[in-house]
């Protein structure tokens, strides 16, 4: 049901289902070989690669402001802009007396129950429809890219997929958009998944397939310089089921069209890793430590830093690294014996560990929600620190209670010390 798909898209999650593997994929998993690249063309990168949305916020940040989407009561969307200089919330439309409720408005997005992502590439704002893998897609289910000036003018569609697929990553340089494109085809009533890294030229809309990523489930970790980092979840044994898996971490050099295996971790391992800013962050719940390593193409790169974790903290994994702080999610037993989720912050400079500092009461959850960092300024964060609910009617699909976010800026020092000194947008 598309309402469920909407909720998944709003959380930035690309749902995947396990599928039967081809003989080639089985041979690759057994041998540990890296899936081969399938493009022999020399690929040019214009500037350094970067994640379009490093905080997984769903919006797009610039040095001067932040673009985001607002859900409408009719189920469609409008693009808004948070201007840091005036601290104002502006709908991205300059037309006088516009009602902002149809495609004549530059801010309007026909959502078709799917929420697209926003990205800023150079001096252009992108609307990226991620698509959805269905057997009989409608036009609104297909991936697309629209570009416009940062003020909303000159909006045009530069890319439109013509078959069912999904975009599973958002990466860019100064001119091109990169994604993991996932295509599911039904063969003999069995879903077969294929994936590849694709480059889309934002001037021409031309798509170039760069590297075949096989049929195992793939997720992107990071992008920096000319390298995309990703991991593949593969069956651990010959049965090709996902009861036991192994995660293989790769570095794909786009300019040299070369893929290197960085590390491998089985599903029952005590280690978990995250790659960000070109470094590898490893947790070890058996040794109760976090290691930071340089990535040099080898499994055991040089250790940069090492931090200890409280032994009462268990089943933990690194969510991200923000402002020199490692964000670690895990579980901890309460005095009554129950287990609760908890988030710790490790200061990379001092090694000090403290709990996540700020929460807010949410009308859509049964417990306080974490204040989320969406973008960084020199001395402040843009944060999501509240929600407003609204009833949304999806045609004949019924009416649902949904929510829009509340935004504010806060000094970095106030955030880390848990001081609720928010500066809301007017």
C-alpha cells in the first residue's frame, strides 16, 4: 500500500527483499571476488564526490540556508527554504498571489504518495524522485530528476526513467548526480535484483552505467574525492539464504574504474564498522572499544584513535560522526532488568562519553524523540526539534494523521551541553 511506502520514503529507508541469486553471484560470493565494472569508458569527475544529504535529513543544505518539503493536506508537497540571514521560512515561489497548490507553482511537488529527496549541486536545486520497484508502475512511481535555480526559477525535468527501478543513494560532484540504481525483474515468478552505480549528467540528462554491483543487497556508506564507499550483504554459506550473512565493505574509485575490498564482517561478529570522511570507525562489543582507522585498501589499516565503551552498554553500532563526535546507538539494562535503547556521544578530542543531550515530546511517538542535527553552520546547528500534526487525505485511500517538522538553529555548545536555547524560524 502506498501509504506505507510514503512512511518508508520519509524515513529515508530503501526497503529491499532477499532474492534468489544467479550462478555468477554465487561464484562471486564463494570466491570473495569483487563484482566487475561493466563500463570501459573513462569517467570524468567534476570536483570532489560528496554525499548530497550527509545527515539523512531528506532536505538540502547550503552555506546560506536549507531546503525542505512540507506535506500538504491533499498529500502533495511544497518546497520551503530556511534563510539563515533573515531567520525566515520562505516558500520557494516568487509569483504574486500564488496559491501554491498546483504545478504552476515552482514550489509544488506532485507526490503520488512518495516523498522525493532534495539536493543542491553547484548552483542548482534538485528534486530526486527515488522511484519504487513495482511490476506495473505508474509514471509517478518511476525515478526522475528535476533541476532549478536556487530561487526556484527555470525548473525542468532532466531525467526520467522508463522502467521500474529505485535510486538507493544520493551522491554528486559539481555537475553530475550518482546513485545506486536497483532494478527488480520477475523471472519464473522469482524476483531477480540487479544493481549498478550510475552517473547522470545534470546538463544533458544522459545516464552512464559505471559499475555492476551484483545481486546482493548493497548500501552506500560515504563518498569523498573520487571514491564511493559501500557495503554488500551476502549469504555466508552455500544455501544462498540470508539466515547468516557477511557484510563486505568496498571502495570504488570512479576515475580509475577500480573496486577494492576493505573489510568483511560476518553477522555473528562482535565487530561493526561505519565509513565516513574517508575513515573507518569500528566498534567491538567484546573488547568494549571503538577504533578509528585510516582506509588504505587493507583490512587492518593504521589505528588513529581508540576509545573505551562502558561495559554496561551493549549491542552498539556507530550511527554517524558529527562535529568531531562519534554517535553510538546501543542498549543498556535498567535497574528493573528491562533493556532500553540509548545513544552515547564520544568526543574525538577528549574521549569523554555522554548521553545524547536533547529530546523533545513528539505527538507521533510514545516516547521523547531525539533532536536531530540536519546541517552545520560555523558555530551552530540546524535542528529538527518538534513536529506539527495534520490530517492528510490520499484520494480514495483515506485520511491519515501525518506530521511536518519544526526547525530551529542552536549554538553547537548549547546543543552538546543540553541547553534548549532554540532560535526558531518565523
